[in-house]
C-alpha cells in the first residue's frame, strides 16, 4: 500500500529512545514543511483545478497536524526551536527531473514517499512508546490514516501527468532511491533519519 521498499531499522528507534524531544520538535517542522510542499505544488500547477483542490485539503490537514504537535510540545514543556535539517528530504528532492511532465510526476511521487515513510514511522513510534507513554502512542496512531491518505492522493495526482504504468515505474525507481538514502542514515535524530 505505501510503496516503500524497506522498513525502518532499529537504529532509528534507538535515536527515538535517546532523543525523543528532538524527534518531536522535528515532527512539528515536518508538518510545516509538508504544508509548504503542498502549497508550492498548488502554486506550480495552478491551472490544474483538481490538484489545487487536493493540495488545499492537504495544506489544511498538515497545518492542523503542526498545531497538534505544537500543543503536544507545550504540554510536555518542550521548547519549539529551529533544528538543522537532516539530509533525507534534500537528497530525495535532488532526484526531481527537469522538464514537464516528468518534474510534476517526480515532485508528487517524492511527496508521496515522504508521507509513506512518515506513516510507517508513526506506526513504529506508537508501538515503541506505548508501554511507557500511552498518550503519545495514541497521538501517533491517530495520525497514521491521514498520512496514508496523503500518500495515495499524491500518487493519484501524478497519474494526471503521465500514465499509471509510467507513474508506477517511476515510483518504484524513487522508492528504491529512498530506501538507499534511509539506509545511509543520519547522525541527526530526525523523523526521517
């Protein structure tokens, strides 16, 4: 369903265990960035009314999630602050091809993969913290469905630019690259490290 070619490793869960506060702060930034990505796609493809309609929905949901994480940070006494970005998103976005419609397809599919990985990580995080932090586990379990829906929406929108077969082939290629990037990891404890 999520088109991921690898599963997160125990290395990431070790980062979560050691740096949960920083992971939560990064999650807030991820939600803000996800809203920004959807807005950028809306701006780039303004003539596509259906794309714009779906991006509006995603922007609203991502900003709502941002506010939810912000509130969670406040309740836990964790100061929201700027963090250096990990390499994951930057390396994925470097794979975007030039020229349309390939550029549109890649941008949408990379957004879909980021949403898919977030979905997988939210499930893992919920399972990992449930024994000692049921509130946080419930919070992450509650986000799973919307992230999966966003992933599907982005894949479907890519099919407005190229055939389903070409989109699936490119999704497979990008998913393989996403797995390689994730396998290299990052010393920074991030939602996508």
